[in-house]
C-alpha cells in the first residue's frame, strides 16, 4: 500500500492483538458471554523471521500468557517436528492445547510453492 507505515499500526506484534482481544472479552461487551476464542500460531520447524528457537518460544509463551486459548501450528512435513514442538511447549510452561495445522494439497504447483516455505526444507530432504 502506498504510504503505509508499520510504525503507525496499533498491533506491532501478535501479542498486542492477543492482549486487545482478551481485554475486550474481559470487558463483557461481546454479545456472546464466552467472548472470542483466541488462537495463535506455532512454528514446529521455526519461524522464518526468528532464527533463535529459544527466543521464538519466549514469544509464544508471551502470547499464551497474554490470553491465547490455543495454538495452531504452521505447516510441517514430519510428525517428529510436531511432537518435539509440543514437548518444547510443555518445557516452556505453555499449558494450552497445541493443534496440528493442516493444509490440503490441491495441486502440484501448490505443493511446489509449499516446499519453498521454511517447512519445505525437511520435505525436500525426505523425498
């Protein structure tokens, strides 16, 4: 977008949005007394912008502590990565459900695009 300045955004990081939604829920202004469910992303193979896995887990814990109800993982090709991620969440004191995200493959071109994502490197190694 022309003229867009990220510095002007109210939500600089995902944790800011989680805090906002949790505060909204706690204010009881949502028409449903349960409020919104708050899900956040988890990255079994690592977030592409955070090469330090320990720091990444700190960010995830911060989102959960701010009010996230559950975690949905991003794409992974090896179940061991998911199980390891779930164990690391447990060690970090994260006590919300961790749900394995799925992404149906609708075409060969879609699969080829996915293997260029961070998780794709392991898919390519195992092929």
